[in-house]
């Protein structure tokens, strides 16, 4: 019986999806919400969207972010973003969420390969993931729906079992991990994430050891905090082997390129 489970975030840890999210959120906001045709956007729009990406937690947040960037609202902290986010009525956020995922579905149906090209894996993660893909102690836990994660991984040559890809939706990662530990009779978990708030909340459960993915969508000041250890991508392979208590043979794979 395993004594420890490992939970990996997807976006910002495994997959660099920021350009896909920028693309989907921009179309959702301008074309579907404002009913405006997009002819061009200034370079600063892309730069600000990427700069503020660390504050995002879930789908509707992306469309809110697109609106804030379009209006020139300056965001400096998570509190700034949360204040703007919470100023929206719940029904408006629900609409933003639906428009974002509707746009994503349409983009996938229209040009699947182009959408996949907007979802590269971080360099250096493929080979380590291939080693643990069949390890029953390693899960992917994300705010992105499970079937999309499975499709992206398959596209990159990683056959990850769907039953170990968990979609958090509106439930906190802390609560999902806690439920898995209870159901499996496991006493300890490790969470690797790039969103500091997810990790801080997870710390409230003493069974969960959090790690910040230093290569993800992180603010520079997050790397300076000392409460949660930061993992560097050069250590990702050793981290997976150690924290997953790897006991399965490595699975042959191709070169580690997106």
C-alpha cells in the first residue's frame, strides 16, 4: 500500500497553455460577449495578459482578465485581481465561463492541430512524465477539464490514464486531495502547483506538502517567499522519482520536445 500520493497541476507545470488561453479569452470577450469583430490587438495586450496570468485560477477568470487588459486596468497583486473579479455579478461570471469554454470547443472543432500547437509542454517534462505515467501514486489535478488534458498529453505522446486526471471545477484542490487520501487509505500527499493560493490553501491540511513550480506562471516575488519550497525544472525528474516512490519501470518514449 502506497503511503504517499503525488498531485501535479497541469497548466503552468506540465503545459504552457498561455497563448491558447489568450486566444480563446480574446475571442470569447470581443466576438461573443461584445459582438465586435477583432481586426488587430496591440502588442501590449498580449504582454499584459501574460504578465497577469499568474493571478488566474479558473476558466471565467480568463475572460475577466481579457476585459481588464482591454480597459487598461492595472493589476499588481492577487488581491487587485480578486477585487476586480468579485465586482462581477455571479451570472456574468457564469456567462464568461460558458463563452470561454464554448470558444475553446469551437476552436478545437475548427482546427484541432492549430489548437494543439498552442498547448506545448514545457521543455524537460515529457521524459519524466513518461516514467510515471502508469504509476498509480501520481495524479494530475487541474482546473482544466480532464478530457482536454488527456488529448493534449496523447498529442505529445504520453498515454496518461484518464482515471488519474482529476478536474477540480469549483472544489478546492485541498479538498479533492483530502478526499482521495481518505478513499485510498493514504496518509500523505505532495502537491506541485504554480498558483500560490492553491498551495497556501493546501497547507491547511497537514497531510499535504506543497511545492511551487518555479518555471510556471509565477510572479517574481513568489520565488522569494520561503514558506513554500520552490522546485526548479532541472530537478523535476528527480522530484517525480522521489515523491512518487517510483516502483514501475520507465516507459520508453521519444525525444523530449513539444
